[in-house]
C-alpha cells in the first residue's frame, strides 16, 4: 500500500510539473485581455502563464491596467486554479516618480522599438503631455494623450515628477499659428534660432518685448517668438468651433506635404496622421490610426452615388467584410463634397471618386468601405474635444 501511495504521489508531482498550462487558465488570460486591452496600441496587458514544479501556475509579465490585473486574479481564484504572480505594474517603480513628460521639440518621433532604427509609430508635437511608463537605457515607454503606447528617446521630451509637471501645466501657454516658423534667442529675427516651430505647438508664454513674446520650452529654454504668430492657449481652445469649412481650410494647408509613415505633423503625415492633425488644429482629438478612427463618429449610409456624404466626413478604404474575411481598414480621407477627397497618399492631395473627373482615383473608389461623420458627434462616439481632456487643461 505504501509503495502504491508513493507511486501515486510521484505521478501527481510529475503531472504538476508538466509544462502544459491548463487551457482554462489560458482562456481566462485571453478573456481579460479582450475585455480590458483588445487593442495593444493603447493598453498594455502582456501576461504569460508558466507551470512551476510545485504545481502552481506562474502569471508573469507587465500591465498598466490595475483593474485588468485585479480581474485576472479574481477569475483565477474563482476557477480554483493555484497560481502565483510576478506582474510588474506600470509606471515602473524604477522611474522613482518621474512618470510625466512634455515634448520639447517641434515634433518628436515615437518609435515601435527602443532604438532609432525602430519603425516610426507616431509623432507628438511640442507641448504634448505624456505619461511615462518605463525606461530602457536612453528610451522611455510613453503614452500620448490619444492613448498610443510607444518608445521615445530622452532627447525628445522633458521628464518630470508630479510637482514639476503640475507647475508646468499651470503656466500660461500660447499656441503657434503659422505652418512653420522659429523661436529666437533674442527679440530679433536675425538672432540665433533656438528651435523651429509648427502649427499647433504649445509653449509657455511670458512678457512681450518689441513685438515679440518671451516663451519657455518644457526643458527650461527661453526664446522669443513674433507675437503675431501666437495665440493665448485658452483663447485658442475656446475659439475652436469646428465645422466643415474650417476643417477643409486647414486640410488644404497641408497640400503637397510629403507622406510619412507614422507622421502626425506639418513635416509629414500618413493618412490617419493627416486627419488626426487637421482635427487637432480644430480642437478635436481623434484616435491615431485609420483602423481606430473608423470606430468613431456617426455612421453614414453610402452607395456608389455618394449622395449621403457631407463635407468633413471621414471616408475609410480597404477591404469589405465577406463570409471568409473580416473588414480591414487601411486608409482614410476627408470628404470635400462633389466626389472630391483630400488625403495623404504619396503626398497630401485632392482626388475624386467620380469616374468622369480628371483626377479620378479608381483604386480609392474600388476600395471604399464606409464613411463616418465626426462633426455631428463632437464630445461623443470617440470624437473628443481637447477642452474635455485633463492633460490639455
């Protein structure tokens, strides 16, 4: 009998030390992930499971979602699965409270990997507030106000603790208005350039002097900008009353600008970076990518006549859903009316969806999937006014 019991115990240990994680545990992880972090571009829930020799399941990884980790724990306990946790919660403790940042360049390149050769994932303009989640050598894993998660090198932004960030937020700000310009070392356009500037850049402002405004960058640099090129941030924000006319006027300002994968600034834009930046200049935050923007706004019923479309609508292109394949959105444009669209493809340009027009883009008509109306639901359906975002207050 003792030998039989010993054999059973050995078999039990062998079963427990198996490398196979119970499917129920894997299903729980996936369920929680789909509930809290279905889009890895805007939420971090990187959790793996591994069987230990003691028969417990080890949950390890990292997340910036406390509620998701709490839900995972509850579900594992409810299922009666023995487990332990080695989950790092972000922001990382190693940051020692420096969990805020503000972009210090006219535009900062944010990459998919912590290296300069990494794919350009997105950009953030001067004055953009950031949440900082972790550090890897000279790179920081940051989250932009639209939720996008990627890596930014230390030269692109000013790292701040809570007190420093709040002090920066309280400073009087101004918005740079022209497409391009410069900040100078002295109130003189012949003096040394401190930085270039782009439309939509946000900067701290102080006194005026000889037609210039003294400004401060997030890293403490002091410079001067022609006062006529600035508008007080509060006034700028209050004046953003987006309508189709203003959206199209700002869209035309980008004509001829180069296509840049990951670009969201006047220096270059991809298709969704173009729409995002145009709407930002009108006080609206859109999600970063076309496949995210398609889930915002009010749906517009469309057919080949385009009769229901209105100027300012967002048009999405790609592959329609079939019985075998899911819908796939790969491109976005702004509708101008009369069949015309303005979008970034090679460069920002105007094309037509009507075969009789000389600028007809057959490929776009053939791949047109759906349309959304963002201007009809500002403050709802993912169309977020900057005035409602705490980071932009």
